């Protein structure tokens, strides 16, 4: 269980104790409209395109060279790739896979200072296209997400976001 | 004369197809070798996991980003270079395992 420690945080305004822990990572409403789609990853082995989003506040902070702030949310959205009649992958004029409109799985990672997990303040969740939490065995612990993202501690547990910011800044 | 023209056309067509080059990158010791590849559009890179651990080919660079999936020991994966530019390759499982690819049009 990766979400072992439940952190306690004192609310500065009300003085109440806020407990954070499992299942706290929500799917933000209207993220496709309000977040920034900063990268698309062609997942050849699964014939999918993974669309990456970040909340604008986090992008602004990172662009200024600041650490990712409390409340940072990164979303990875699956789209099946366009296939030809012979089931082969189709490419656009730039040599990229062409995502279908329909959304498949939605994975969310959120940074919250009130949480303490194996990956510091990050926790993960998996939602279906209907916006409901996945009921799969994987989703019960999200151990796979914790383990894989732990390979990028130097980028604050992100695979693509800090690389994107670094590349943009030249 | 007619046969000569046909032969010349065939030769030209095969010459065009033969221009695509294949590069081989190995992964033993958790290192991509070679650590950089300079290629042309249409060339391919065949990634060979000749190591004893799982590796993969993950590109986080914008406009080139892709993932070829996990490669168990002995597995191979081929990337067709369809987009010109420079991009970085990383192993998802081993952050220090990196290489660079430059694709000219």
C-alpha cells in the first residue's frame, strides 16, 4: 500500500483538521477546457495517443522556474489511434498518430501538501471515460503509478511535464 | 530500348527504396549504444534489449513524444523516423539511460 501515511494539516482559517489520503484525487470538471494540453505521446504498442494536460497555475509556476505548487494536477487522457482498413496505424502529415475523438481511460496525478505518500505529496487516480473511478484491481492501490513515477524523482515524479518546461525554456 | 527504359525505372525505384537506413541501438548495461544517432527521414532504428533487465524506448520531447512499450530481455522494437528534428530517448525504468536522435529531412 503506497498511500500509507495519512497526513494531517491544520486549516489556517478555520483551525480544523483536514485529513487527506486514499481516493482524494478527483477528476477536475471541464479540464479539457480549463487545462493546458501540453503534450501528446504516441503509444505505438497500444495503438493509442496519450494526451497530457496540466492546470494553468502549475504551468505558470514552472515556467517561472518555481517548483510545482500545491494543488498541481496532471492528467493523462487515452485516445485510440486511427487505424486503416488493414488495422495499421495511420499518420498525419507530421508523422504523428491521429487520435480519435473519444476519450478512453483518464489518469490523474495530484500534488497536495497535506498528503504523504511513497512519492512525497503525489497521489494518483484512474477514471473511466464516463468520469467514474475505475473499479479495477490496479486502481485500488495505483501501485504501478507509484512505482513507475518513482523513477523520475529528479523531475518531481513527472515523466513529461518538467522535460516539456525545460525544452520550452531552451 | 524499351527494356532498357523499364530496367532503368526499376533500378531508380529500388535505389530510392534502398536509401532508408537501419540503425541498431543496443541496451546492455542499461546504456543505449550508440548514445546518439544522426539519421534521415524514413530511416529506422531497431532497439535491441540485449540486457538482463526490462527497458523501453520513451521519447518525452514535444512533437516527437512516443512510447514503444516495455521491452523484456531479448526483445526488439523498431522506430520508423517520420518526423524531422532532434529528440531525446529515455528508458522509463532507468532515468539515467538516455540518448539523442537527430532526424534530417
